C-alpha cells in the first residue's frame, strides 16, 4: 500500500516539477525584465509616442473621398483606427535590433551557457515592455478623449477579453516572423536591414494605414493570403466591435504560428552551430 | 574667410569620401535599400489611390499635385537617411560615452563636424525616386515652370531641408541634458510621415499643429505649391523666415548646450 502510494507521489512529482520550474523561471524573467524596463520608462514613453501613425491616418481618412466611396461611417472609421493604434502599441517587436547587437558583440555567449533557450529571455523582455507601456497608452487615449470625446468607446468585457487574446496572438506571430529574420544574424552582419523589407508589407497589407475593406477585391484577397492582416486588422476589428469570424481568425493565427515555429527552431539550431562568438 | 571656407570644403570631401568607402563594404545593402524604396513608394501610391477614391482628389488637391507632395516627402526622407540620421543619431552616444570631448578639441566647428561627419549612400535611391516622381507628376499635370518659379521652388525645398535639419539637431542635442532620449529622433521620423499628404487633407485643428508646432506644412506642402506654380507670397515668406529662425536657433541652442556640457564621469 505504502509502496503504491509513493509511486503515485513520484508520478505526481514528475509532472509537477517541470511545471513548477517553468513557472519559477517565467516569474523570475518577467519580474527582472519589468524592473529593467521601468528603468527606461522615458525611452518607452517615446517609443509609445512614435506609434501615432494610425491616428494620423485616421485624420487623413476622415476627410477623404475614399472613405465615403468605401462606405465607412465616421464612427466606424474612428473606432477601427483607434483599435489599430492600441493593437500596434501592444504588438511591437524589436527583437532583431537587440539580437543583432548581441550576436555581433558576443553577448549571446553567456546566455548560451544557461540551461534556458535564450529566445525566452527576449520574449520576456517584450512582454515586460508591453506592461510598461500600459500607462503611456492610457494617457494617450485620455488625450484622444479630451480632444474628441465621441471617438472613445467601451468594449463589452467579452469583446475586450477576446480582443486582448487576439492582440497577444498577433504579437506571438510577429515575434515568430521576426525570429526567422533575426536568425540570419548568424550569417550576416547586417540582418536588421532585412527587417526594413519585412516592415513594408506589414505596413501596407496589415490594415494599419488603410482598412482592408477599402482595398480592391483582388488586392484584398492577396493580402488575406499573407499573415499580415492577422497582425492588425483582425484584432483591431474585434476590439472595434465589427462583425468578424472569430473562429476563422484565430484558426488563421494558429496555423501561421504552427508553420513558423518549427522553421524558427530549425534556423536557430543551424545558426547556433555557425555562431563563432565575436572576440572569443 | 575664403580660406576658411576652402578648409571646410576640403574636410567635408574627406568626411564623405571615407564614409562612402566604409559603407560600400556592405553592397548587399544597396539591393535591400532599392527594394525598400520601391516597396515603400508602391505602398504609398496604393494608399493614396485608396484615399483619393473615385473622385481622384485629396483635400482639394488633384491626383497629380498630390503626387508632387509625395515626391517631395520621398526626397526629404532620402535626405534624412543620407545625412541627418547617420550623423545626428550619434550625438547621443558621443554625450553618453564622453567622446564628445574629442570632437570639441578638434580645430573645426563642433556643430559642423557633428552634422556632416558621416554620409550614408543608402538614402540616395530614395532621393532619386523622389525627384523622378516629382518630375513625372509635373509633366502629367502639364505644369510649365518659369525660371523664377523654379528658383523659388528650389529655395523653398532647401528651406524645408534646413527646417528638417534643425528639428533633428534640436532633438538630438537635447541628449546633453536627458541622456536617455536617443530615440526622440525616431518619434520625429514617425510623426513626419504626416508630410506624405497635402496639409489641407487634415482637419483644421491638426493643420495648425502641422504648421506651427511640427512644421510639416513647410517641409512638403509649401514647396509643392511653388512647383505647381501657385505659391502664395505669405507662405513662401513664412517658410523662408522659419528656416532662418530655425538655423539661427540651432546655433544659439548648440552654444547654450555646450556651456552645460560637463563630459561623462564628471
């Protein structure tokens, strides 16, 4: 009896210990990165400020002939771009710029010695940065409210929850996509320049500067074949309370992540083998 | 005076020749940069088509004249990548690491050195594309420019460039006091995107902001009006005056900033 009891105990431990370990690592990483990001809050406030593009685009769209022709109401347009602004703020990925520096200067070496895949640390840094952004984004939204009280709205709790999950999913997808390009740092000294190229389809096809409904049908179909609309358009529409196929949107996000994740693992393995640690 | 000018000219040639050589090490960058310029231009044109809609107008500007504005924006963006960004974004690290000391010790004006030391050829494709777009749009529009009109337009373009330089220099120079504002220039770059469209496309309140606070209007709309042969004396004078004030302002600002410079670790 005692024997079988200890077996149950052992099985329970086998299952629990990795989970506990992961939770401890996550808590340590997140809290240390959050403290680090708080130290740089002035910088993060400026980064938050540099995300005003959707608001500028909203101003242009409101008075344009194209908006009337596409059948947008001023309210719908305002909500869409404001939601896109929030989505953009919480799905910013700058991995490649940090990673390039770390790979070039050999700062990656000590991280490789730790019993933790280094990309987790970068992911934690991004999540911590998002948390630091919250007050600044709230402040900017308050500013919008003061200038244009009619523009702000309160999504229902359900909408908000689904919207936040979609933003985080979009963030993960963007992180994976940039990881792919960042892995090229192992082969080239200036891989970050390639990110400029990746930014172009993200800018124009994701719905950040123009709602997808305003696209000509052929271009819209083309855009929907790429992962980019899932990164802004889908979460923004959810938040704005527009009619969207929630299940199809999440399925799309999951499928893209499922394609990119193994690819990034493969590239990481091949890259680390090439990594020669500058100065070593 | 003439001798001094010659010395500065010789230094400038040395600066740019050496940075050109260093940058040409990365030839793949040219391909990437070309693709980026073409992609960005195609995207901007696409969005402009969407904004204009079936009427083909934006803020009372015809399609071709709105293209001139976009061309000037592309030109100025290329200028930023060529000269402003590679130089002025380094001021912050000079202050942070204390290497500004070495700059101040050189027998050359420190503002000149900081503003012209580097040259990145990777902005050139953007400048060429911008000029090409302006030319094409003017021909499509059937605009015939007189010599005087062209001179005014060029003067206003230069004024726009100087205003842009002053804004960058001011923000980068603020690092004397706030070391951590290295990305303030990025904020500037992202908000200047507003210059892609004529100023009248914005709601009235924003037009005031884009003229007085963040002078986007002087950067693209005013030179575009001159190129289209419909410059107004008030705006042209305002632009030239703003450029002059900005230039004198950066000079005074830099002298003031240097008095507050205490070097790193002191």
